[in-house]
């Protein structure tokens, strides 16, 4: 399955979201920011419910959290060429940390 999303669109969208409401973004913790990122950009393929799947090819976020260490997730999210079937998201270090914090909250 091929994705046709622009590689810069998700990063640009996240940046616009964070820049548009910096005060609102700061009032939330890393877990909440990570949850917002994955709800916006990842939920087409990954489910947030351990009992459900959003697609046939992607594990749920609770499955990912159980299978992978935070360090593995950081490396995976920071290296788009390693993702294989995933769209090539270009995430900032802060976004990666927010997503990892969200995934750690699911364990």
C-alpha cells in the first residue's frame, strides 16, 4: 500500500498548530501533545484502542507501547528512511518526545 501524503505536510501542519496557539500548546503536557499529534496524523492507520485496529497493516498504539522501548521509538520516529510502509513524516525532536511520552502512558 502506498501513501500519497506530502512528506512535509504533516510537519508543516504540526508546526502551524503549535505556532498558531503557543500559549495553548504550552498548557498541555507532553502526553497530551503526543496524543494530539497521533490523533491528527497517525490514527488513519493506528488505533488507540488495544482491542481494535485502524488498518490491516498497523498495530494499535497500545501494542506498539508494549513491544518497543522508548529509545527504540525515538530512533524509529527520528529516522524516516527506516519506516518502510509509513509515510515519511519529518518530526521535530520535541514532537518525537511528545509521541514517546504518549506511548509510555499507554503501557
